[in-house]
C-alpha cells in the first residue's frame, strides 16, 4: 500500500466524510457522531459500494468510512475499485469483532484500506455507541490531516523523561553491541508494513523477533497466521511461557501486553493485562521497557508507521542503554506519528523508507 502524505487543512476548512453502510441506523449514528465535531463534515451517505462510487466525483470526500458486508457491491470489491480510481482517498473500514470480521479486515488492509474501527455490539445505549464512535473513529479520521493551530491553544505537553533504569542483567553490555533480539512497534498501516518486512528476513535469521501491532483479540491471531504463510520464519501469536528463540517471530495478542522474563537461564514470554499504556494494550512501551530490563542495550528496536507516540518512552530507555533504533521515514508511512515522535526526539540511528528496513535489520543482525 502506497503511503499518502497528510494533507494540510486551511483555517475554516473541514474534513469531508462519505459514510457507506447498508444499515440506516449505522449511517445515522455515524453522521451524528461525526457532525458533533466542528472539524468534520459528512458530505453524504451511501447504502452500498456501487452508490458510493457514483457519488464520490460529485461529493469530493477526503475520507470514506466503508462497511464490509453490503448488498450489490461489498466493501472489498468497493475498496479494489477505490484504489484503482481514487488512490488518494482515505478509507477506514467498519469491521466486526468476529472471526470473519477479523479475516476480512486484514484482507481489506492488504488491499489498501488505511485503517479500521470495530463496530460496537448491540449491547448498550445509543449514547454509549455515540461516545465510542467519537472516541475511536474521529481520531482515526483526523490522523491523516494536519489541522490548523487553534488561536490561543496551549502547547502540547512533552513526554516526560523516563526514570533512571539499571542496565539489563541477563546479557553483558557495551556502548554499541551486536543485537540479541529485534523488537518492532507498529500501528496504523502495520499489517501492510509487516508484510513488506518480515517475509524478507531469511530462513536461518539469527535473532528472535517480537512485534507489537495495535489490534484487538482475534485480529492479532489472524495477522500472525497470514504472515506465517508468507514468511520463511515461523510467525505465531505469542502465548504465556513461549520461549524467545532465534528465528521465531512472536506477535503480541490483542488485549495483552507482551513482556519478557528470564526463567531457568532462558527468556520467556510473559503476558499480562495491566492497565493500557498510551491508551493501548498491547503497548509498544510495555514491550520495549521489559526488553530493556532483560537484554539491556543488546537490542535492535524498529518503530514503524502508526498514530500517536507509543514506543517513544520505551525507545528512550533502550537508547540510554546503547540499543540501536530504526524508524520508518515519513514518505513511506501511512501515519508518521510513532516513528515521527522517535525521530523528532533524536533517538533514531537511521530513518529509512519501508523497503530498506528489512535489509538494514539483516545487516545489523549479521554484523559482529
């Protein structure tokens, strides 16, 4: 999926959204949730993909919210035509927290969808559904745009510096040492980015690889299974107690933080449901902080495309211990939030386009 750089909005300009869903109730709910925000404008609705494709040239939306299950033309077929005819249009899929929903959503992301939100269950009040949409959908829409600064707005708070940490005790340390583990943090645009990197780690890759991708349960299992079919290395959703061994890729399960611990002279996976960090569980910071305690600076950390700044605090801890840090560049990122935070803080050793990340990982893994 080609990255589309964030567009700068002019003062007074609103983000134009087209809502595509076969449910009248969902269309009304999404419209009401979005139009409560002064920076968003719902320019139209459509009951299926065929109608949406006809209305796009007339309505000129910036973002399209797209249901998966629709009559006449479903979400996947609509997405294929959108990417052919309107490649710059941002697309956010509406998914369900089901096995089919997870599998089809991953297919949509591989076809070029920019992000997704999961539909709320039928339980709960209309007000709860509206609040959930505002909390989850609105930030995902706005992440693709540079909004004009508000007059008199307070400056954004800085991420606090982490407390001093002891160097990892399990491995001997030096200022810059050969890594003994690769850790990857990624969010928006992640499945496509991981699909461009992990299959290029050759069989016999000498290090373990741990991945945090912001996704809910079920989605992470399907992501691991999908990547396993295309990678020379084994890819699995991490389970409690799994050994962290060379040549194996473990992906954090949805709703669990992925951490590591030493037991019997070996490193094992530890999963927990401690509070979310940066509003995320799994969180990149949780993994990176845990990795620092076990491996010290013998780490290659990679921050890829994603919204927010999850991973920044963990990178700072790792960097202080001599770890190597790679960050994806802005041009190839779907959203340059997470890698941009690391780069702007001065922590990245190299800033790379997506197609150069795997070769750099291989080079650093093999380097004495």
